[in-house]
C-alpha cells in the first residue's frame, strides 16, 4: 500500500491522545451542563481545612476584642480609684473658715445672704479653673487629655468641698470629730451631693465606707464626661468650661442648701463652738493645680 493511502506517518499530525485544551474544554462543558442553561455556575465550597482556619481567625479576633475591653475597663477603674484617693488625701488640707471668721469677713449679713456670697465666690473660682483648663488645651504641646480632666476635677472638687464645709458652718451644722473626720464627711457630702445630717452619727462615722467610695468614683466619672467639651479647640473649650463649671457649682450648692435649711440652727441658738483647726499644709484653693501635665497636683498656700 502506498504511503498516501495510509495517511501521514507524522505522529504529531495525527495523535490519538486528547490535548490539555480539549480535556479542560470537556470538563467545562460538563460543569456547565450540570449547572443548567442560563444559570450561574455555583462556586466550589471551601475545603474543610480552610473553614477551620477561618473559624480559628474569627475566634482569635473575638477573644482579642474581649481582652482589649477588659484591659481598657481595668485602666479606667484604676484611673477613677487614683483620683478618688487623691481627693481623699487632699480633703484634710482644704482650709475652711468657721462661722465666727465668716461673720467678721462679711459683717451685717444674715445666713442666707452670707450663703449667697459663698456660692457666688465658689462659682467664680470654679469658672476660672474651667477657663484655665480650656486655655491650657490651646498650648502648642498641650498636656494629655486625661491629665487635664484630672486637674480640673481635683481643682473644682477642692473649691466645692470648701464651699460645702463653710455652708455647714453658716447653717449651724458642723459635723462632729477632728479635722480628718470632718473632711471625710464633707467629701462624702460632695460625692452624694447631699447635706450632712449631724443628728445621725452613722452618716458621719460610715463616711469612708464602700458606698461612699462608690459614690465618689461615680461623681468623678460624671464630672469627667461633663468636662470633655472643655478641651475643645480655638478657645471654645475655655468658654464652655467657665460656663459649665459655674452652673454645676451653683447646682450643687442649691442641693446642699436645700438639705441644710431643713435642719438649720439659728445663730442665736448655737452653742459656742471652738475654732476650726488649721491644716498643716493648706491648699491654695481656687488656682490651677500645679504640675499640670505631671500628675495634676495642688499648690500649697505657702507657694
């Protein structure tokens, strides 16, 4: 038989094996046939190993978020506890004028007029602290925001604790005890925003109990949230801080006075009380805390 009748003997020209392209085309046609005409081809499901890896990643992310929240909450609680301890330590250093001193400084005024004078002075001082903190936020390299807030809370807290103590003097409601015991009672009054009932010794003796410390932390947290606008830029924070601190101090004073009026002892009926003790290292209440940006400490009156 001739070669032209047998066909070409070139193996590449007449191979009986299917090429790769043909195989893949056949597979695609088969897959399209199973999907049906006009329908999208379903995506292949991930392998079990890939699903396990995805589950591990999701679990790790959730655990990381929970751990971050726990760590952030622990830091916040530690910060509140630190500020509460700072106020407890500094309360006995706040100078308080007794009734005799106040009547000498403001002669001719009755109890309500004298209380009005004290509230106006304290509101002006807390307003100045708020404006000062807002101005500090405008510095080229301002201190950290938590430090500014801590300085404002401790500064305004000292002003308001002094006001509370002197209002108790004006209304004839000096709590019993020594300097530290009375300071603790005034701090409890500030935390709870209520006047002290000196006829109930339990309210004075249990002032440093767990409930008072919880109230103190809650009061600090409430002040921190309210004081956040004081850090606004372009001196807006200074104006907002001045207005908000003045308003808050007046609101606190009104609540304290409402409680004290119901238990007020007229001046002529008061027994003669000994002068109040002077703190060994009195604070300069009303000024910006020194070291703003280094822990928010207080100035001593001697500085």
